[in-house]
């Protein structure tokens, strides 16, 4: 946990060294619906949220290309209810909390920053918390 906090602190200090006159800061909040379908085809979606702090650093002089690093906090997971071979429902809740650090390039297709743009790049994700609850219930046929 301390390594994750130290990494986030180093990244944020690194980006503030570019100079405050060129850099713009922002925040973002939103909702999400997640499930883990590659593992369980019967999983049900879980509602969550995303909070982000981001910076916009110009790379070119014509205000078309920017570097946009972010620090995101997101909740993910699933609700799961498969039937086991013994005839029991296995009710399962999987809640995951992540810190993601996307390192994006942002390209505007015109000189105006309120028009069409593209964003892309890699990100690093850190699992902060994992909560798994399991309960077994007999099926009505058993």
C-alpha cells in the first residue's frame, strides 16, 4: 500500500514540475456498470463509480497535441449466482477497488479545443481492495 501511494505521489510531483502556466488541471466523476463475463457467463453487473484527477500538458505549439496523465479511482466487480454440482446456489459478491494511471495522448483535429478529438495510450492499474463474499443456498429441487 505504501509503495502505491509513493508511486502516485512521485507521478504527481513529476507533472507539477512542468510549470503551472502551461498545464491545466481537471476532475472527472462518473458511474460504471461492470461484470466479469470472461470468467463467469452467468455474472450480473455491479454498479460502481469513477473519480479522476487529470492534467493537460501541451506538447505542440499549435494547441493540437497534448499529454494527458490521470489518476483514477474506480470500483468494479460482479454479482454471481451459479448452481453447483451438489444442487446449491452459490451466491457470490466480488467487489474490487482500483487506482488506474492512464498516460494518454490527446489529439484535437482542429484548432478549437471544444471540437472533435481522440485520446489513447497505456495505463497502469493497482488493486487497492478486494472483497469476496460467498453463501451457499439449497435449490428448490434438492
